[in-house]
């Protein structure tokens, strides 16, 4: 017979990693792919999304990375990034991890997660 199942509060773990204001600020930028013609001011273009970078970050199996690891990608490039992160970076000659670090460093909302670490 199996032992009793352990209940984990996974929602709390996710909540401590979510910063909606930072994601919204990131979505206010254009697509990070050089030459992408998506215009954030034109409602007819593909929307900009906050794409989580998974390579060498704090995510894991079934655990989305902290919101400080997001970059701005149009929906088309976001889908492509999800399919193959390293291939995506090589194809467009970008380092998504470095871009996420730059977004986090310049975010007006970085104090939210920095104060959580105190």
C-alpha cells in the first residue's frame, strides 16, 4: 500500500516568484529579436509577451523561473524560443540570459524582489 500523499503549497512557491508589474514593464518594450518589425504601438501587430528564460536560471522541472528572468518577445518569437532555447539564441545571435539580467537591472520594480531577500 502507498503511503499518504504529502501536500505541498506550490501556489506559495509560485507567488514568491511572480512580479506582474515587472512583467508589464518588460512587455512595454519591443521584441528583443534584432530586426523584428513588431511595433508595440500598433494594435494590429503581434503582441509583445514577457518570455521567461529557462537556461541557467532558477527554474526547474514544472517550475517557471522567477519573473526577474523575463525578456520581451513578440508572440511569434516567444513560441520559437520555447521550442529550442539554444537554437533560438544561435539563430538570432542573442544571449537571452544576459538580456534578462539587463531587464532586471534596469527595472523600476526590481526593489520588489530585492526587498523580499532581506
